[in-house]
């Protein structure tokens, strides 16, 4: 197996400082161009080239503020202009020194180490022709204004680079801190999730194991009514396990967008009755379903039941003693409202409850469940072309609303609801 060799990048991401760096070059080029023009007007020698070089720098810097992914072209151009300036005007020391400092700083900060060394070496190579031709070029004191302007431009660019370095390093530190916080939170969420799932799995498994042992050891001595009760409890715990596993397994498919949906035409009220009967079996809650019998929706029946189940289980755990399921037509969709008369949800928790593994009740007062029901219900509603949200109920309580696409009345209807005489615990209107 080949060993990957490390790749060294620039200390500063060029994209983070591209605009400010080339903005400083642009201003420096304008200063140098102005100084060269003034020297030209004073009849200083070689200033036409200096004006052209300064304008070239200015134009290239202006373009580079919004184009390009590397500082290499800019640094090579600046090294070339600096070397050409020294060849034509003659070596003075001040301009070359300031320019070389800028090139070294820029190459080491804005490019990978290998490229930076090459750029610095290229700038040093200009010393060979400059040294050979220096005796042939006469410098002029009239070019002092040019020298000062060029030195100021180089100093301004170096100052901007150093400032940008500090800014980039601070931003990198902030990103690193946030990444560490996110990683820490991810570990905490994972541990919390494992703990909650372990608890949720252990409880029904313990119940199933206990009742099955009792039935195995005392089947012949137990009255039939008690046997039926034990089997009913075991069936309920098994269904609870199946629902929990389904909620856990559906998350990665929803996140990856690979959840298969098979929409069909469904009688909405029948589905509401079926899921309500299962969720509230054995309770004394008063549940009122107020959905007209002729309401037809287009949805995946399994996922629609999963939405109903998660919302109704939320009402069973947190909602008071009364639950209302109602709805109304809303354009091409049908809006379903599941309301209760419980304590409601605080304002600061009304969005957090739609995050994975979150519940409005924390710590020791936390209710059963792993905090997946509401976020999964919302994702499923949106995957089927609708939405799901929370609204407070007046004067007290909570209501969750979701929309599902309406279906033409002529479509074949699928219904998994039992006969009406099997849902006597639920009050039916509409």
C-alpha cells in the first residue's frame, strides 16, 4: 500500500486575501504611477518605462482582485517589473530592498513553500544582469520622487499582507475552534443517542422477556384472560420496538435523499383512525377526529402512518387528556391539525424540537423516546411534497400541523382502517 506524502499549502488561503492584497497592489501602483509621471514631467531619464510599468501593475492588480486562484502570476509580474526598473534606471538600493522584502513576504505567505522559493530565486536572478549593467547606467537624483513612491508602494503592500495574515490566522483559529466545538457536540450527541436508544430498547425487551418467561413457566396455570393480556402487552412492546427501529433506519435514507416513496390515493380519515387506535390503546384519553369521510390524499401510506404515529405519540406523552385531529383543504393540499390541551411548548424550544435527539423536557424529567419523532415527521412530510410545523393553541396546549397533497376523488382508494365498530374508544365527528 503506497504511503501518502504530505502536501504543504500556503500559510494563508489566497482566496481569503485576494481582494485586499490586490487592492493594496492597485493603490501602490497608482502611487508609483503618479510619482513616475511627476518625474517624467521633470524630464527625468527612463521615466516613460516607469510609467508603463506602474500602469501595468495597476491594471493587473485591478483584474486580479476578482479573478485568479493563485498569487503566483502577481508575484512573478512584480518581480519582473522590479528587475526591469533596476536595469533601466540603475541600482539604487532603496527600491530594490523594499521590493525584495515585499516579494519574500508575499511568496512565503501566499504560496506553497516550493513555489515561494522558486519566486524568490527568480527575483534574485535579476541581480546578475543588474550587476553587469550597473556601471553602464547613470542614476539621477531627479528620480528621488520615483524612489520614494515605489518604496511607499512596497511598504503599503507589505503592511496589507501582514494585516491580512493576522486576520486570516484569527479566522482560521475561529474555524478551528468551531470545528472542535462541532466535533465535541457530535461526540456528545452520539453518546446521548446510544444511551437513549439503549434505554428505549432495553425497556420493551425486558418486558417481553419477563412476560415470555412467565408464560413459559406458568402457561397451564394462568387463566386464559390473563394469558391474552400478557400476549397483548408483548405485542404492544414488539410494535414499539419495530417503530423505534423504523425511525432509526429512516434517518440515513432521508438525509441521503434515497428514501423510496410509493404514493397512492388514501382515505385520510381511515388512516387517522387506524393509527389513533394503535397509539392510544389502553389509555383514557379523549380523542376526537374531525376529518370528512370523502377526503382523499396522495401519499405513501407507510410514511403517512409514520407521520401520524410520531405526532400522536408526542401528544400522548406531552399533551393533556384531550386530543383533536382535524383538517381543511388548502389549495392543492390538505392541512391536518393534531392539537392537545397539554402544557404547550416554550417559545425558545419551538424550533429545537425539530432537531434530532432533542426534546422539550431534558434531564431526569425527560419522557420516553429518543427525540426523533418530530424531525422525522417533518422530513417525511416535506419528502412527500408537504410541510410540518408547530403553532401554539389558545388558551393552552400545542398543535402540530402538516400538509399532504390532495388526490382526485376518482382515484382508487387504499385504506387500512378497521371497521368502524372496532374503534369505539374514539369519538368520531365530521
